[in-house]
């Protein structure tokens, strides 16, 4: 009989991992606060928040309570022809905490599905107005998920486009947004020229612009200048193109604002949220739109928006999302994120001196150390686990986005492990 790890290796797909020569997997037995406990009893401080999601840490009594109270009432019921308190309560809150103009909420299953929903909404919006629009305009280095619509607006130079060429819709990609967040703005910056010329050329065929506001996550952890976002909003208004903001990674405080669009004081027409929505407890996403979009879609030929997943508005997920939003407010997330930013800045900034480091950047509760070349994930991860921390690098990037509840000493364990690694090219590059 195979051991658990042997079975896992031979029979179970992991994200972006070979079934022939998989990278090692670490067996987690439980997770509590900001620590993951492995089956051998060792504890790792979590620097990843399970990919942006677990902002309040793990096994939180309040989140547990919300799930178990809801479980005792009903775990799931279809949303077609039925509604329920957890969904109503959650949507009330989402309407309240997002910009005033965002009013109508669609609850979906995951981030990628939220992006599909947003794109379908944009297409149906134009159909309802009697126009066929076939393209989306987006930015290079973006990432929006792994389903087909979402992949079609991910950075065109990564392998996903090459792999599915011929099947993926052909969209438009603007280069640029090269001035970093917080850097001096250059009035004569030409980066937006490409964006605006694509818009000018194709605006009658573009359904929407879709982007990650301020922070481009999985496409390279790049933080771009607020003026790009302001200008893009202005251009979308000028050409009357919808703007879809993918706040799936940035939403719920991670960048220092509740939603990253607020850095630029702009409001998208359609906003996607996911990940931290449930405090990382379970999968749920939400798409919120301006009322005129919902109304236009509803007045089209179809008479409705054509999407309705089986687990739409799952009551357990909605209940835990409400509890997570309560915690966010009570815990004073702004202060938590500020404290994390101060430590990340203090501890990571000096690493920029290393000849192996290309750049260090910090925004809110996100800290990134970009190395000069791709890291050896297996050797670096093993090193981090030995140091008692959970940090999962990718490409040239070693980065932290810890739970908001992390204490400074715990955060320093993470940053010190990175500092240690950076001084060991044999470990980092393998
Ligand atoms: N958009 C962004 C900006 C993301 O970071 C992600 C996930 N990394 C997604 C969409 C897709 O979300 P999910 O993995 O929940 O499908």
C-alpha cells in the first residue's frame, strides 16, 4: 500500500505541477492563527495567506462559529427561485462597503468564474444595446484566472496563450504602466499612448477594459502608478467603454485601501471580488455592477443575465464572508496593514543592496523581493520550511502577503528567512 505522500505524488494533481516529476508537497495537518502545522509536528509561520485569502489567519473562532451556526440551519440550497438571509446580508454589506455607484451583486463560485461573469456581463450589455462587441482590452503582465475567458486576458507572453492558441479568444493587450506606484509621475510618459491608440482604433469592437487595479499579482507582482488608473478611467469614459476592475487579489485591504481603485479615486463599472471575501475559509466570489449595467442587460433579448452556478450564493460561504467582514472592521485592518507595511519596508528594503536582488517593493501588506534570475523553487522552499516559515516563491519573485493578524516578531521570522536566503545563492538559485 502506498503511503499518503506516495499516493498524493502518483494520483493527485497539484496546481501547475507535473504528474511525472512533481515538486515536493508538504503535508499540513492543521492550521491555527498564522501557523501551519505539518504532520511531523513542525510549525511554519504563514507568509502567503493561502494566496491572498486567509487575512484573519486560520481556525479563527469567530469564523468557525459563523460556519457551524449556518451549518446547523442549512449548508446549501439552490439560489434559483430561492433566497436566504446569509446571501442578503452579505450583498447588503458588499453594496455598503463598495463605491456608491456599485449596486447590483452576482455571487459566483471562484475568482476565475467572477471574471467570466464580468466578461459575459460586458458582452451582454452591448448585445442589449444592439451592438456586437468581440474584444476586451487589457494590460500586459495581467493575471485574471485559469478559465478560458480569464486566460484570454492574462499576459499574452506566458505559456497559457501559446498552449491554447486557436481556441482562446483573441484580445487586445496594451504595453506600458511602467511607472511604479509612488514614483514620480512623468506628464509626458508615453506608456499610455499604446493603450489609447488601441482604444481609438478598436473602440467600436471593445466590450470592456479589464485590469487588476494598482497591483498586478500573479503576472509579476508589479505595483503601478495611480495616474495610469486615473487615465484609463478617463479614456474609458471618453470612448464609453466599460471598465472591469479585478479586485480578487487586491480587495479587502491588502494594498492599504479597502479596494485598490480607491488609491486612484476611481470607480469601475464592474468590480470582481474573491479570495479574502470569506477570510479564506471557502470559495466564493462576487461581481458588483452599476445599476445601469444590470438594467441594460435585463432589457436585452435574453431578458436576463445568462449565468447560474449550482452553488451560487452558498449559505456557508456567505455566512463566513459576513463574519470575515465584521472582523475586518473590528480588527481595524488599516492599522494592521500599516504595521505590516512598516516592518516589510524596514526589513526587506536593505536586501536591495544584494547583487542577487533586482528590486524590492512594498505596498500595504505585500512585500516583494525580485531576484536577478528565476529561483529554484524546490531548494528554496525546502530551505524556508527548515527555517520554520511558509513562503512560496515563483519565477524571480520571493514575496510575502501574510495574514493581517500577524505579530511583528512573526513577520520578522519571515523577513529574516528571506534575508538569509538572499545571502545564499546556492539555495536560491539551486
Ligand atoms: N484574478 C486575480 C487578480 C487573481 O489573483 C486570481 C487568483 N490568483 C484570479 C482572478 C482567479 O481566482 P481563482 O483562483 O479563485 O479562480
